[in-house]
C-alpha cells in the first residue's frame, strides 16, 4: 500500500492505493491513522464537526477502480476544503452487476456489500493506536461519523456492536420490499427533522 497525493482545481487529496493482493483490514487501520492525525493537526483551522464516508464501487468493467472516501464537514455541513478528501483505492471496491440481474436484486446486494465494508472500517478502530487517535480527536471536540448508502446516511456508532438506524429505503430493500416513494419534505428539511 502506498499514500499518494491527488490534486483537483482547488484541493489536494490523500489516497491510499492498494496492490491487488492487499487486504482491507490493515489498510483501514492506516487509513484511520491518516484521517485522524490530519484532522487533529488541523482542527483549529478546519473547524470540522463531523466525518462522513461513502463508497464509489466499480459496477461495470469499464468503470475506474473503486474507492472509499472520507470527508470532514463543518457545522454547516459543508466540506472542510482545507483538509481535502481521504481515499482508499482498491480492486476490492468492485461490485459488478451481471447481465440479467434486475436492479432491485442488485440494490439489495449492494446495501449488504456496503454494510460489510463499513463493518471492516469500524473494526479497524478497535486497534490501540486508532483508539488513541479517536480519543484525541474527540478530546478536541465531538466527532460524529456517518456512512452513506445509495439512499442516505446512517451513524457508524463506533464502539457499539451495531450501526445506527439505516435510511427507511435501505431497511425496506433489506426486508425484500420496494423502497417507499420519495418524500419531498425530507429533502426540503435537510436532515433537520426525521421523516420515516
């Protein structure tokens, strides 16, 4: 595994690039080290108040390599641009949709696959070094963490055996149902009020 810098128009991002045979467990420990060390070192200037993770998997052969991304957000839920994004890029982040698989079947499989990867991410925080860095970050100020699925965000609930409540659409899909129709009020409220 190797850290590289990726630049876009206005930011520099950190990417941990894995070789094909490298496992995610040790990589996620290194990933947490970088995220939390940089977050703590820049807490005064970045004003972070939360951390979010999302996965962009490779779904078809022509897609780029898949990744997981971490982003610090400020109190207004805007990206802390001074910190950039943190990636792990790996062929492991591949979830191909085979010909003939309907979208609902794929979406159910995708939700389970996301949760398996977020479980590995969560397990990496149980190492002494990462626990120390988490305590240091939370000693600066509380650092809630969420992860994304196709339908929304949920709390990682570090230190607890289960995740926070999944979005209602994800819960419906995992129960074998279609997701409920979109609620326009949910989008308008922007997370201020929970609608289920």
